[in-house]
C-alpha cells in the first residue's frame, strides 16, 4: 500500500514538473513583464526585462522602452525617432520584438534614407493603456533622447483616456509588480480565478470633466516639448475595428475626432488619421489582432503610412542643420 502511494505521489509530482516546465518553455508563463508604479507617469514597465510570451520575444531596455539598450545621447550621424504610445505601439505579448511598429520602422527607414545615416534608431516608449497624459509625463521625465522626430501613436479611445494612476500595479493581474512563484500559479490567477473589481480604479475610470479637451492639451504640451528641442512632431491615430465601414464611429467619437482635426489644424500638427485609409482597405479585419490591436499585417501598413510622412520630415531636419 505504501509503495503504491509513493508511486502515485511520484507520478503526480512528475506530472506537475512536466506541466510547469511546459508552461514556462512553450508559453512563457511564470515570467511576466513587471510594472512599476510612478506618481507622475502612473506606471511603466520595469527596466531591463527579457521574456518570451507564446513564443514572442519581449525586451525592455534601461529606459522602460520596448527597445534594445541605447545610449542616452545618440552617436554622430544617427537618425533617432522616438515613438510614444500605448499597447498598439508596444505590441504586447502577441507581437514579437521584431514585428513591433518601431522595429518595422527602423528597418524601413534604413532603406528609405538611402544610407544617409550611419545608424537608424526608432525608440519605443510605450505601455498598455497609456494615454496622452502618461506619454507627456514620460517625456517630461526622460526627455526626447535627442530624437529628430517624435511620433505620438494613439487610438480613438485615447481621446477619452483618464488621468495617470499607479493603482493597477500589483492589483490588476495585467500589471503585476512581482514574479509569480510558479507558472501554474500565474495560469490559475489569470484564467481560472475571477478578478474582483477595484472600487478605487473604477472611480478613477469615471473621471469627470472634458477628458477630450484635457488630452488634447496634453498632446499640445508634447508638441511644445518636441519643438523646444528643435525636433519634428508627428501625430498618428488608429481606429477601433468597429469604427471601420458600417456602423462606423459612434456620435461621441465623431465629435471627438472633429475636435482633434480642428486642434491639429490650429496647432499646425502633422496628423495621420488611419481611419479613412483602413476604410478603403479590403478585408480590413485581417489587420487586427482583436477589436483594437493590430497584428503584423496591420503594423506593416501603419509603418508604411508613418514612413511616408517621416521621410519628408527628416529631410526638413537635415536641411535645417545644413
């Protein structure tokens, strides 16, 4: 009897070890990205992280960017672009490092600039659910890293983004502040256990006032900081999947989009609205990972749109310095 129990126990332990190793090696569970709370930015990815999720490589550098390690000051004859954004720019767990918009841009700009620069860098300062106020706070903290162009990539929802807060860090399972003891524990907490709503977070998500106006003001401040450094500024907005074709954007989104159009004209901001382009793209659903995030094909198309504007802006920067 004791021998049988020992054999059963050994089999159970062996099975658990196999499951643990499989979850770690095949899916990357047990090693999630860690977040840090921040009083001004709200939260940001902890620096110097490396992991794989569902086979996709994720690398976070010393400045909490989804980019390779960099020097604060670029080397001579370097083209440096700084991209600010949320999960669309970041790419999340569903995007390999090489397939993020920033990495695609870095490769395409290397070809588009015809060897005029010894090195091309596209820095990716982003985090899930960031809005313009988070991105402004990051820029105020770290600066623009002497980038010739700053690209702010937002989506329609970002026009309604709430104030930065660190409350989700360590409370929301999507913003862990420490590694789980086991991959099995992470799987259970993410997919098997129901997460209780946090009243404090819910209250902040109901922020009153003119959110659109507040976020437009944050974008204006990002533009001003960019101009102070004699850099070019490009604003790009991607649509939600449901905004494309029928029924189209909702009434409050249409009004916010109109305000954004008037704002960019008044501020003389170079602005790419991706919605009309996606509206004329066949089988546009094939560009999306879900209702808001893009897949590789979507990233490639947005990269092409950004590159067309960047090439002219970069030439303007070159002529200003000559």
